[in-house]
């Protein structure tokens, strides 16, 4: 690509990202129609084939771009979300959250880092590939999800459930971060726990161990739970982790409540899986009910279970991304992330994924989110070359 053409392409990517940022698309707050409309208009103007994705309830959850190759082969996918985190305290921002302005080399606004710039970049890569599609094997899909920050991943689920869509051999997710290719992440097992007790008046002469006290005891048991450390033999570099993330019970002052509810989040690993997580919780609950009996046993309701995942560095699509990044002169490392991500959902479907390589950023999910544009040509070239290498492989 000539220097002039490259400059024009990067300017076009930035312009599309600006238009996306200027259409607020906060998960569960804003209408997604305007932000998806920007993408649909852009793709239509360039004759890039795309269609809407809907969930089982008929809600619009994303767009799917499909570029079929002219030769048999595997399909690969690029994925970027165009819904965002909320703004938080808008008065704390030094610029409007929907700014879209470029200032001193930074693209400003919510979604600049996560992940509207990646969405703009992936749309351009699809448009670049379209004229040469006949020479490529398999095909390229670009998933533009508007149900990611809800945690529902409705776009990804609709894509995988779509019988008309070719199932991808692997997915590259456009989360930001220039120095790492995320090739894995801890899984999770989550449960809601309902702790019961007799209710009563807080001033009663009768001693009552209320639900809040019982729940607090359960939290102490969970905090003291013995979790294994890193298992060096597994090759997975992180240990499991347990957190109590919500605690609700009671109202006012004069009643000792009969119910207190907890949310428990356990991050799992290949050697401490969902079964181990549930066993640990049930053991703590059994201990609570034995030590502080109540008329009704404590109830555990599992609500989510994602497996951990980790690709080898020579496994696709990680290998393609790591190789092309190194060839572009970037020093990157393969990373296994502590938080779970959409790669865990894909891993549960048997689809390998990378979940992060992109631009330098600040303020992701926080105040003054921004993405640094100087490295955009390199990041663009890395993804474009990785896709071409995958689509040309025998």
C-alpha cells in the first residue's frame, strides 16, 4: 500500500470511528439503531455484504459482514463490539463522552478504545478484501455486536446460532492494547445464594440469628476458603479466585430480616473448574447450615458457567496475529487475562479466539476514554496481514 493510500485509509478508519462515537450506544441505555445505521450506510455505500442479527426475542443484536472466498477453505472472523460501557460521572470528563474529536493524536470519547475504532478498522479490512475475494479460501466474517457490554453477548450467540452463517475456525476480537495478544482467560462460575432465617423484631428479648448475620458468617467462610495456587504443570499461568460481589438483605431498623442474598463470582482454571467451584460453595453452605441452623436451608442458584481457555502460541488464530505483529516490528507477548471475555463464550463452543490486540488507550470503562492513533497503521496492517495469511492457507 502506497503512503498516500495508507494515509487516506487511516483517515477513513478514524472518520468512521468518530461517527460511531458520536452515536451514544451505552449498553442497556441507548437505542442501538443510530450506531448500527452508521455502519450499515458505510457498508452499503461500498457494496460490502452484510445483514442484521436478531436474538430469539426478535431484538436487534448486531450486524454480520460476510466475504466468501472463491476457493474452498475455513472461515475466520473478526469481532468488535459497538455498544459501550456507561459514561459514569459526566461532569468528571474533560471532554464530552460522545466527543469523537481527535486531539493531540488521541481519539476521544466512550468506545474509542472499546471498541468502535476496532469496528471501523475491521469494516475497512472487509472492504479491502472484497475485490480479491475470488483468490481466497473459505471466507471472512466481521461480527459487529451491540449486546456485549450487557454480558449477554447476544450478537455472538445469534451469529453462532445462525444456520445460514459459516461456522468460524477461529475469531480475533478487537479489544485494545498494543503490547499483548490475549490468547486466554480464566473462566467463571457464578451463583446467587439465598440465606434464610426466622424474622423478628430487632428489640425482642428473644435472641435471633438473622439472615444478615448468617450471610455474614457465610462470607467469612468463603473468604477463608482454601483455593489452589498456580498449577505449573497445566501451563495456565493464573490461579482461581473467589469474590462475593453483592450482599443484600433487610430494610429499615426494627425488623431482623428472614432473607439475605449474595452473589458469588469464582474465576476458574483448567485445574479448578466449575465442578470444583460449585463443590466449594456447597461445602461452605453445608458448614453454615450445620453451625447456624435455620428453618430453611440455604439455597444456591447457579447463574453462569464459562470455561477457561488458553491457546498455544502456535495455534491459530493466535499464531497468525503474533507472527504478523512481530514482522511489523512490534514487541508483543501472549497473555492470559484474569477477567473473562467473549473468548470464553467461544471456547465453550469449541472455537479458538484471541481477545485483545489493538491501540494504546486510556480510561477504558472509566473517565476520559481515548485511543492513541499513531499506531493505527501498524495495527491495521497486522490484522489485515493475519487475515490474508489465514485465508490463503491450504
